[in-house]
C-alpha cells in the first residue's frame, strides 16, 4: 500500500478540500470547483492555516512543502490523483472523469507529481493565500 493510498478519516468533515493556498494552480483549482459545485458540497481549507497545517500533519503531508492536495469523502481521505478524480466525480459536468480511476494509481500519480513539483515555476506562487469572494467566504474553513 502506498503512502498516498486513501486512508480512513471518519472524524473529518465530508467534502473538505485541503489545498496549497499560495499556489496559483491550486487556487485556480479551488475556483474551478467553486464554479461547478452548485450544491455547495465542498469546503476549502488552505494548508497554510492553523487547521490546515494540523490536518496535513495528521495525514502525513508536509505543510511546508506539500506534495498533494487532499479531499475528505465518505469517511476517507484521498490524495494526489485520487483526490482530484474524487472531486471531479462529484461535479455534474466532470463526473465522467471519475472513470479515470480505473487507470492504476501507479500511472496517474507520476503525472500528478510532475505537475505538483513544477507548479510554482509554471503557474506561480503568491505571498498570501487567495482571498475568496464575499459570496464564497462561508465555504472556507478558518
């Protein structure tokens, strides 16, 4: 079993997405989910926050050099490509993409890792976490 295999997370809030708040690519991912999540199922927690750091450490993510975003769904925490596909599978417009989970994680995660390793260089990094709009602010965990 890989370190990044889904793990039980029964005490965590369902629909919580842990993300790198200073990563431009990750912030765009959050904005994408916000736009498509009409039922407001997902909540967002930047890893740079106190609660985000604690959650990251609890599940083996280095909060200072995160290698993955994560999502809590159905009492489990998912990492890397599993996290992205789990989220996409719960959004009406992108639900068919969840079918990519049939591709072995050993093939999917190296692509995820390539993007993750280069995300700051390619997409940029900010000095502070993204500030959500007034309409979306309630969906961010403080």
